[in-house]
C-alpha cells in the first residue's frame, strides 16, 4: 500500500459534518483538521503553509451562512498557495456548473451527503 498524503483541512459550518468527515478521513489514514468557516480555514491554511507543513487538500462547503464560503475562500487560498488542492462540497452540486467551479480553482467537487467511498474517490482523483 502506498503512503497517502497526510493533512486534510475541512471547512463546514455544520459541526456534525465536520466530526463525521474527520472520522472518515482518520479511518482512511489521513490527518484531518476541521474549521467552521472560510475565515478560519484560510488562517489555518496560511499558518500551516508558512510553517512549512502545508495541507495536502482542503475540503470546503460552498455556503456558510453569515460567513465566508468556499467560493470566497478559494481566492484567498490561491493567493497564499497557487497550487492549493481544494475540493468544494454542497448539497446543491447537481445544480452547479462544474466548469465554473474548476475555473474558480477547485480541483474536485463532492456532492453532499457523501459517503466514505465518495470521499475516498474524490481525494484519490485530486491528490
């Protein structure tokens, strides 16, 4: 078995989604860190990047009520690291234009609700 990239940053405003995603990622051998909004995710990514221990991927919810969602956060992450590997999640992905999401800089799209197999598939395709 090949070694998997380790660090994954999760951004979702729903506590239960953050918790479940962290558990799934840990079971897959990743080292997850969860944040509740885009502002916190950008600061955590910046801290890790400049400390020389960058995240291998970021999984971000597109909509965060009263906070920064993925479409705003991706711009800030790209300013820190043009090669950021970001996956956007939403329950409304089927209504979105995937080309627009890729043009914004996302590496992958994950439709909610997702299962372990979906999460693994998207991560393996982008990493």
